[in-house]
C-alpha cells in the first residue's frame, strides 16, 4: 500500500460519509456535543472578524459563526461536504472552497482566527497543520481546535493502524495537542471540555486538568498565536 495518498483517501471517505454526517451534524451544533463551541469561540474572538473554518464539513459550524456576525471562509477536502455547506449557508456571507488543511490556499495573516473542530486528527501530519494555521492567523489571533477525547467512540476510526493498516484518523490525546501547540509558537488561552451523559453527577469542575481531559468526549483548546 505504498501508493496510499492520505488526502485523496480522506476526500473519498468523507464524500461517502457526507449524507450520513449531514443527518446528525445540525443536531450536534444545535443541542448536542458542539452546542457550546460557538459561544466559547465568541468569548475570545471579536465579532465581525475574519474566520476560517477548517474541515468545515457540511457547514453548520460556519453557520453558527456567520449568525454571530463573523466573516467566515470554510474549507474542506470533500467536494460533497462543500456542496452541502453552501446549501446550509445559503443566504449569509459565508464562503466555501475545497482544499487540504495541510496546505492552505491563503496568504499569510489572512484571518483573525481559525476554527478546527475534529479535523486536526484527520490529517497525516498534525504539526504541519498547526504551522499552516499559524501562518494564516494574524499575530495575537486565535485557533480554536477541538479533538476527540479519550471517551469518544469515533476514535475507532484509527484502530486499524494497530494492524499496520493505512487509516485517515490520526488519534491524539488532548495533552498532546496542547503540548504540540505550546512547543510551536502557540499559547494556551482557554479550554472547553465536552462530556458524555452520565458524568453530570461528577464534580468535573473540581478535578485536575489531566482528569478532566481523561473523561472528555471532546476537548477544545483556545490557542493564541504568539508569532
């Protein structure tokens, strides 16, 4: 399988998954696991700023940001997802283009902030993506990056790597994202933990960051560009 092309395989698989994803995405952003992300984002990024939604999928995250007043550009590797994102955002100013988040088609310092929810771990080289994000975000700007936490069942998409098979999901731990970012020019501004039902009776807020991350379904880091 030496001819495996991560980007092309990711495009193929997300094209195939687009319809199924579209049936659950709206609910995730409206009342599910992603409902707190847009308000969390708005706490740090000034309204009316230029924002890039990396791995925008079918565009519901972009819609939430556009409704808040941000100038949104969405990018995704899947043509089918881009088509759905344009439909989702019909009537607002959000724009969408097809592309690979590992090689962004934007000028330096083009955006005030980036949103990348559950997209970084779906790349072959997460560090390269972090450096590309730093390139396109203005000094002092932000990157809001969400990755699957240890309790997230979708992490199964990376399991077959243990059989030395090629997969398009590059599982990482929340602490690995934070350390990778901090070692490469980003500062930690804030974080948001998303948890499964059943943890609501637990004193999550009183736990250490390490334990809160270990229990998370998704971990969202707000990073400041220190370049």
